[in-house]
């Protein structure tokens, strides 16, 4: 057979040639000192290249603790729903204000309107906003409390 | 997740070394490796099966390093030896390391990935998968890359001392 080209030598020393091809090369190396010498040299050379690259980072590595991320999906959607619910509450309060006090007294009364929020309002992030049972209590200047349930 | 923890403990050092060789900087490497394991964690958390975890880790790390270098535009901080390690090494070894790192930095990111994978004794199949080079061309490209690396190592222009 003819002599082995360089690319094939690379594949041969990396043991990446088909079994049949590998046998053929081995047979050739047994009868061709030139190729045998070349293969031996290339094998040494490849090894030294490998070793040199490995030495770029060969110290013992300290494994840092892995910090698992907090589950973000339910939180994100809960936050979105809260923002939506509170925006709706503000809008509702605005309309209620207009409806109760449509005229000139408005600006004076606005200062004294109090919205009571339930801090323990149970939110189920899996339910649509309309089923959250949000209640808003408005206290007007006379001290009357009116509850509005969002539906 | 016990399965994940085992993979993390077992493969972190290997993956970290690959990233250091790719990026030439241990801080940047640590960031990339953290990202890679976070991706693995999220994948496993969703119940997806990673069939060959080490191959997956190599591929993902190399791709992230290649992306990072394309983004950075160049191989950075070549001269910086990892801090705190200098005193444990002979000056000679330190010099070799800097020279090799510099030469690796002269290669294209894909070629560098190939050289790094070769030093880790990965198969041509794994190299092809990670770099996108055709399987049948890996041997030729690898041979060319190693010669290029050797030429860079011999380049007197970059001699340090
Ligand atoms: Zn021959």
C-alpha cells in the first residue's frame, strides 16, 4: 500500500479509524520504517501537546457550594396578580369617590378618604383575579365604613 | 436533588479546568461554570433526562465560553496567573503555562475548544458535537489546529522573558 498521509496518522494515533483501516495501517507500519518513524514521532508530539494544554489548569479545584435558585414561577405570577388587583382597587376607589361626591366638595374630601386594606388577604395564585375575593373598605369624612367586594 | 448534587461534586473540577483553559481566567471560568450547572439544575428540575451528563457539560461549557469570547471580542487577561497559586509552582512551570495560555488565545474559539477537548482525551464524536465541525473533518482540523498551536508556542515575538 502507499504511505500514510498526516491526517490519517492523526486519526490513527487518536484511535479514530475504523478497525479495518487500522489493521491496514498497522501492517504498513511493519514494513515501512519511514511511516513507522513518523507515527512514533507524531504520537510523542501529540502527547506533549496534550500535556502542555493540561498544565494550563492542573491545580486541585475547590468545589464551591451550589446555590439552588429560589422557585421563581409562582412568585412572579403572584406579584403580577397583586399589581393587577391593587390597580383595580385604585380604579374602583376613584369611581366610588366620584359617584359619592360628584361636585365641588371633592378636593376637600379626597384628603380624608381612607382605604383599609386587609394585609392577610388570602391570595391563591392559581385562581383568576376575579375569584380572589378582594374586599376594600372606604371610610368617608363622617366615619362611615363602606365595604366593596370585588367580583 | 441528590442526582444533581452528585453530578456537581463529581464533575465540577473537570468542567472548571476546561473553562479556565478556554478563557484564561479563573474568575470568569467560575462564573461560566456556575451558569452551566444552573442550566443543568433547571433542566433536571423540570424532570428532563440528561443522557450523557459529562458530554452535555462539556458541550454547554465550551459553547458558553465560545459565546463569551465572541462577545468579549478577544481572549482576555492572558498574562494573569490565577492568584495565590504562583508560590506553589516553579517559575519554569509558570512560564510554560503563560506561554501556552497565550498561544491558545491566538487560536479561533472553535480551534481552542478543539485543542482543549483533545487535552481532555475526548473522542472525535464528542468534539464534533460540541464544536459543530463535521465528524469526518475532525481529524484534519485537529491536526491543523495543533500545528497552529505549536507554531504560536514557538513564535519568538511573544516570548516573555
Ligand atoms: Zn510508508
